[in-house]
C-alpha cells in the first residue's frame, strides 16, 4: 500500500533552476497567490485532525534547500512552474489530503493543467477510471465504486475525493499510476518468471542495487513492519517497492507530456534521493520536479532536524515539508498489527 522504501540515486533539478516563466504565467501566478492569501483559514485554522494544533511547527512550511520557513504563497510560487510536482502524505491524515487539494487548486489558478496521478489506483484500474469519467466526467464520488475502493485496503475514499473533485472541476485527467496488484504479488513471491522480460527490464529489476542502498531499504522495511518481516519477505518487499516506483514514474512521464503531472502518494515515494523521482529523471531528462511531503508533528519535538533524522542522515530528502497536526497517538506497531490482520483476511478472501 505504498509504505515501502525507495532506491537512492542522484536528485533531479530543483524547480528554481528552470527557465524564466512567461509574463502570462507570472500574471496568472500572481492572481493565484492573491487567491491563496485570502484563504489562509482554509490552510491553517480549519484543521480536521486535533492533536498538536498548538504545536510550534504546525502549519509551517520548511524550505529544505534554504533551511528556512516560507509561507503558503511562496510555496505555490515555487511549485507552480515545475513540470512534475510530487505530493507526499500520511495516508490516513485528512489534513494532508485537504492541503493537497488546496495546492492543486492553486496550481490550476496559476494557469497549470497537469494530469493528476494517484498511487492508490493501479494501472489495470485505469480503464475503469476512464470508463466512469467518460459517462460522468465530474463524478468524483463515483470513482470509488468504479474501482471497488472498499476492497482496496486504502483509507476511506472520502479523504481523497476532494483532490479528485478539484481535478475534475478543472477538466484535468485522473491517472492510475501504480503497479497492478497481481504483478506485485508475483514479484512478492520473487517470481520474476511470472513477469514479462521486457517489463522486468523496463522497471529496472534486472539491475542490482548498490549494497548501501539495499541495506538502508532493508532497515526501513524492518522498522516499518515492526519486526514482522522475515529476511525473505524484506527482500521481496524491496523488489516490489522498486517496481512500484518505476511504474509510477512511467505513468507520470506518459501522462505529463502536455502540461506535466501531479502525483498523490505516500511520503516514501516522493523522496528526492530514491524512487519515483530518480526513475522519472531517466524517463524525462531535464524535466523540473518539485517534491513536498506533509508530516505530522510530535509532542515535545520542535526542531526540524529531529524529523529529518527519520529519513536518514542529513537534511530532509524533499524540497519542502509542511507540518500538520497528527491524527492520533496510537503505537504505530499496534496499528500495524491491525493492518496486518486485515491484509491476511483480504488475501484469504482472494484465495477462496
């Protein structure tokens, strides 16, 4: 479900390095910033999550390269010119999705018409998405039934629906980006023979990972799975994660040929040093890419460096980080046990 780790490589060019934008775009962007300035309460006061609303970092946006905080209007100014914008999230936090929708709306107001890719839609669900929208082009709610969302294992579609509504109101294409579930299961069994040789090559699975990268990914997977993942399982998850990231990059590269694309995905997928961005650089050399993730604040932790250390040594592996309240204070491993039991039941249902 998009919680895995990603492979490290050189980062893409930062949005600030791209050519000067046109006067028309500048005028549109100025209008978008004025719109954003009049809706500050939508961003910072109407939090849907409750814990940490008064935290010193809540609502603040960290510019990683500049090592300073910026305001939402400046963030939009930075993101809007980028051909590809990757927006990371914690899947069950409603504020992350609310702010993703706000950013997409702001980019549209600035004159952008990007495709909108969802990690949550597998590419084999693409025809169902297209068929539904051909009949009901503005029906964001109906997308859930079109793809059997209730059986997907993702959080309630109501969290993602506002993003789809913004896209469809503007007539933007919605794109399925993720690896088909059957292929992911085959790769999870380390059954490369079940996948066409050309697909294995396209996804880069015929190339070994550098030892350090492999070790980092393995450690992150063990930690994320709270000790439940055996070593063979860890190896399989690394393979699946690499394939998912490469497939999402393929999907974005294809969908973004007209005016780029925005990706809605888990935080791990939008890192600058691994995964989707690295694969995207191979598919669209020279394209400008901006990466932002939303992070929940934690009680008593008010220094940005503490949060950056969650992703390894050094600064955050993103261009920007937007801090939000947190959904709960439950033990992540206790939550994972419930998710694991749900996945077991799902697999049993599939195998019946």
